[in-house]
C-alpha cells in the first residue's frame, strides 16, 4: 500500500504538471512512462526487502518496452476527438495489442503463463478471467 501511495502521488504530480503543458502527450508520459518506471522500481525494492529476491533488470526493461509500445499504439486514439466510442475503441485496442507486445518483447513466455495459472488457481472469478487471458497470450507466445 505504501508503494502505491508513493507512486500515485508522483503520477498525480506529473499529471498536474505535464497535462496543462503537453495535453494528451503529458498524460501518456505521466501514466505510461513515469508511472511504469516508478512502480517497477518501488516494487523491486519491496520484493527485495520482503523476500530477498533480486529481479533481473532485463525482464523489467522488457515490461517497460511493452508499456512504451502500448503508449505509442494508443497515441493516435488519445489524440483524436475523445468521446465514449473513441475511448472504448482505445480500451479494446489496448486489450488486444498489449498481450501481443508482452509476447513479442519476451515478457510473456510459457513459464510466465504457468505462474499466472498457478497463482490464480482456486480463486473462482479471477481464475476464469486469468485463464481467458492466458489462453489469448499463449497463442502469441507459441507463434
């Protein structure tokens, strides 16, 4: 919770500063770039502190790359006139494209998918949603 609060404060400050100056681009930078970097480094520190686990920075860099690519894919949707249809289209586009980016960047692999299944097993609704997402991701991991 502490890390989420710190991350949220930093993202909010970035949004307050960047959006008036850069409009949609400022929001993209705040949420996709700054948010990803802050979250990843805070959670890395937490994981190391709590569990003594060192996370490989190469894997973190792949997640960051997937986030940057998703931001670039979403950029045209965000820059056009925003109404509910455009935002819904952007959400669907992100949902369809992000798993592909995870697979292409090497973040999602068979071990990753197995871990998701194992972690969500026996959690009724979460397990069903996770299995759907894992099946979708699995297609791109195997391609």
